[in-house]
C-alpha cells in the first residue's frame, strides 16, 4: 500500500518557485512526497520538513540528501525550531493541511470511519487528549460547539445530547462503540458523509488544528524573506477561509488595517486570485484530492 499520495504535487512545488540555493520549509512532511520533490530541485539550498508524527519521522529516513533536515515538531512551533537551526529567513513555505493517507489507512490511529479501532485521532501519538477523551469528558455544550463549528454538522445539538446520554449508560472506547452510540441520529443513506463530518470535528478538536494553523500562518510572515512564497493546500471550508483571509488581510477576522495615508497594511500579496484545484485526472486517480484548494501568496517588500 502506498504510504501517502501527495495532492497537487507538481502545482504546489511549482508555486514555491524553488531556487537551487534557497531555504525552504515543508511544515507538513506526511509521506514526504512534497519534500522529496523540493529537495530534488535544491543544489546547495536547504529544506526543513516538520511533522509531529513518529510514522512520518520513520518515513523521512527515505530522503537521503544533504539538503534535507527533518524536524519532529508541530508546525505551530515553526519559528522556535528554525531558530534552533539558526535560520532567520526562508524563501518559501509549503503546508498541505490534509491528514495523510497513511494515518487514515492504519486502523490503530482511529482517524477513519472505515475500520474499528481505538477512538484516538491524535496526530502526535504522545499528546494527552484523544478523541475518546473528548467524547467521554466534554459537556453537551462543548460537544455541540465542536460538532457545529468544526464539522458543520446539521443536527449538532441533538448529536451532542445523544453522546452524553449514551456515554452515561456505557463507556465509548472504540470507533465501533461510537458509531453504534450515534446510530439513532445518523441520517440514513448519508452515513458516510455525516460520519466524515463528525470525525473531522473530533480530529480538529483533538489536535487543536485551527489554533495551530492560526499560529503557524502568523509566523510565516515573520520568517519569509521579501518575495518569499507561502503555498497552502486546504481541504475544508474553515481552513480555506482562514488561509484566504490571512492572505487578503494579514489577519483572520475584520477588515484590513490601513496606515496614516490610507494605504493597506498587509504583509502578503495573493499570487492566484482563485484557488488552484486538482485536474480531472488527479481526481480520478486520488479521490482524497476532491476538496483540495491551493492558495499561493508572496511576501511584500
């Protein structure tokens, strides 16, 4: 089985406009597809690839290149780790925000609705809180918020109430337990889509994904050189909206700031007005690419 098939591989690396002697960061190593292609374009440049997953760290050993450095860390600590490597500024940053196929395909990781396994979903297996903990300890109100905001689940309130009622009777340990517990409120005929939304919500909460993304994006502006590129592939509307706003306004909410002369103060300039999406061919070969959107920005001088 292929470890992970990278989405929008050629398009995203092309968007980085790699210079052979440049310094680049892949903040989401995953299966290493994007990193391998970037590294192949460097001569005396350097590539730092971040991932908090130990499986990804194992995978990184396949890239034997003097230009490549794997960093076992969450991308929210981008600046801190670059400083450890004495890197102050970089030419490009790539982020592929999807869960790697490998994480979905390993039942023990608990990311996929297709298998029974532990209700886990931690991208860093050493993290304290798993999906099982969220389901077991969150109040009805907290569950309603997580499911409604992160999963955009239509009946989030009813679902939250159902989880709380069912866990009072029997503990919910596995994916199978969880699916059975919520079966009465899972829409018939739309089970797969519904469960995907519910699992997405739990996964985002467990890994604090939205806050981590916010922190990472803010740091990109500090570490990119003028003219440096930020390339981001997102897979759901929440992430894409955050990336789009940050590129357009330099912030996540509200209007763009202006200086005393009425000029817009924003650190990035969008390179493509509309997001780049996978070709028909890629959609056929990799169904997981269907919701992918690629946005490219350049740091202003």
